[in-house]
């Protein structure tokens, strides 16, 4: 592997990465840094955890440093799908830019605009933004995108999954035509290829790792356990293993809250992070977890996306995700950038089909390890051999058409028309039914009779909505597109 100097980085940046503790470039950095410095467009097939942030941030900063400008307008725009990721990417940019005199700002929704506006007014070289809030600034004229030289689309597949495509196209329309484009995506769907074809000019293709590499690096184990005894088993694993820092995944916001409460009752310091928490609460929870003040961070899938917690040794799936691919993302939180990690899944009988789908996606069987006192739960799929090979397809996000919520609280961010605030969609983009879905989700207990009544009511309102849709006068008003700014 070449050194950072050999990749052409200036001494100030080499010092910055050395201070961060990086001894050598990761594979994606080794390929992308020279390409970006050379002005090429890049298509990076890479997940988080591979060091891709530095792969684009370092050369962007170097180019701005070498060709300084007096303008206060940003010269690089990085789009990220979630607030958390935007904040983390900006934190990295901020650290790497130490001593270069280049300022950066993270722009995302759910917080007040004026502090972001005043940072923009003072002058920034790099803007890291989520799409909705960026468009808000653009519409209000508080950001000038006409001097953008480099445009980065980070986690492009997530962006499309979250329905950001129209926003991305509008943002691209606001940028100058002459610019360098970098796009990163963990997966390649037809839609991603089409976007790459439209956006990138003779890109350098960088493929650093096969899709499920995290799955190969992480020691995975399934603990069969009755559903009602999962919390007890989790506490035992934490205490017996003397785990100091563990990220636990729950399927729903309500489940995440309840579990963190129960853990605290067991004297395990725990905190939950999900879309019902304010930005401040989430930042605080993450910060407490990072500095070791809390031992367990209970997160939903959406809330965990893009979390950068270095050397996270243990990840626990308290419940398996509905979409097999989310399992790979979850366990990717451990064993990052070459570190070893372990992922424990507490699996009950009702989850055996999900387990089989995950194993089909991985193309291998996950080790079963029964814990003394918790034995006897059968988690093997009936009628088919689990993990019989990669030919057996897991339920993918695309093929399932969203996450299937089979009654009970829906998984966070699940299904179409998700109303999760974490997705950084401004309220005007919410679907009219989203508020109602939210209220449903927050109801605490569901008796079978109430479930049936609610289902009937939902079916009734769906058919009423369909009738209303057919009547032209009842259509919700569409906002007109905003005036175009900039040269592009
Ligand atoms: P990313 O893929 O950008 O989310 O980075 C994943 C993690 O790897 C972050 O915690 C980075 O700080 C870390 N990282 C990035 N580059 C390196 C490197 N060259 N050596 C060691 N760790 C790194």
C-alpha cells in the first residue's frame, strides 16, 4: 500500500491524518485520492467503514488550498442522506482542514436556519448538506451554489431509497455545468447506474470491496432464545462478556425506548436513539456513548445509518430486521476499517424466516450458539435448508417494495411514504397520510380486537382516499418548482 505522501497529499494533510491515527491509506483512499486530485470524476462502489469520507474530503481540501479564492461562496458540495451522516462528514472535513484556512458547514433540517446562514455568510469552502434543507437555503437565496467546483453524492443508494431523487435532480440543476462529480454507492441498481450515467463524465470506477465484506470480517453468531426472554439474555451477555460499549438494534422506536428503559432498570446504562428524539437528544446520546458514559446505545435502523463510532466491538440484533440487507448494514457498524468485531443476533422462533433470508443473502450459515439456561428455541426454517447458497435470494428492499410491516408497530422508516424526521424531509414533503401513520405507531398496546378494528378502519380510509384521488378537485396542490439560480 502506498503512503499518504506517495498519493500526492501535502504535508499539512498528511499531518492531519497521522493525528487521526491513520498509519496508511485504505484501499479506496489509495485509488480515489490521486484520481480526485487529477480532476477525474469518480464512481466509488463502497460502503461506510471503508474510509471513503477521507477518500474524497482530503483531495477536495487540497485542491481548494492549492487554488485559493477570495470568494465566500462554497466550492465543494457534499450531499448526504441523513442529518447524522452530514454532521459526521462535516466533522471529518473540519478535522482534516486544520491549518488550511478552509471553513466548512453542515446544513440539515430539524434545527434553526439562522446559525447556518451566518456561517454561510462568513464564507465556507465546503458545504455538507442533506437535500431538503439545502433546497430551503437555495429558495431563500441564503446559499450561492454558482461556484461549486466539486459535487459529491454520498451514499447515493440510500438517497434513492429515501425518495430524494427529485431533490437531487433539482440540486444538480442549480450547479455550474463545469464541475467535478464524485458518487459513492454501496449497491448498484439500474436507477443508480442511470444517475451515474447522467451525472458523471468518463468516471474512474473504483470498486474496493465486495458488497458483503463487513459480513466476512465480523464474527457473527445467532443465539436462539424465546422472544420473552431476550432482554434477560441481553443483560447476561453484556455482563458476562463485560461489554463496555454495545450497539443494540431494535425494530421500532417504541421497542428501542422500552428496551433502553428495561436495561436501565437492570442497572445497565443505556440510551435510545431514534426518529422521535430531537436532534439535540440524538447528538447528546451519541456523544455520551462515544465517551463511554453510557454502555448501551439502542438504535433503530434509520437512526443508526452512517453512525461513525470507531472500534465498536459489539453489535447486537435484539430483533432481526425485516429487510435482509439491513442486517449487513447493521453488522457493518462493528469491525470498521479493518478492525475485528462481533455481531450477536437474538433470534426467536417467529423470526426464523427472516434468519433464513439473511443467510441466503450472505450465502452462508451463521453459527448457532445456545446460552445455558436459554436453550430450546427452534430457529431453523421449515422445509428449506438455511443458507443453502448465494443462489437463494434474500428479500431485498427493492423486491419487497419497502419493508413489510406485519401488524404491530411498523419498523422505523419503514414502507413507502415514511414520515421519519431523520430522513430530513421538510414537513411540506410529508404525505397526507404520514401523520396518521405516526399516531398509529405511537399507540402503546395492541389487543387483537383493536388490531382488527384498526385494520378495517385503515382499509376503509384507503378506499375513501382512492375515491377522493379520482375527483380532480380533491387533489393536493403541488408546489411550483422554484426559480433556477446559478449558471447551470
Ligand atoms: P468512513 O468509511 O469514511 O465512514 O470511515 C470509517 C472509519 O474508518 C472512520 O472511523 C474513519 O476515521 C476510519 N478511517 C478512515 N481512513 C482510515 C485509515 N486510513 N486508517 C484507519 N482508519 C481510517
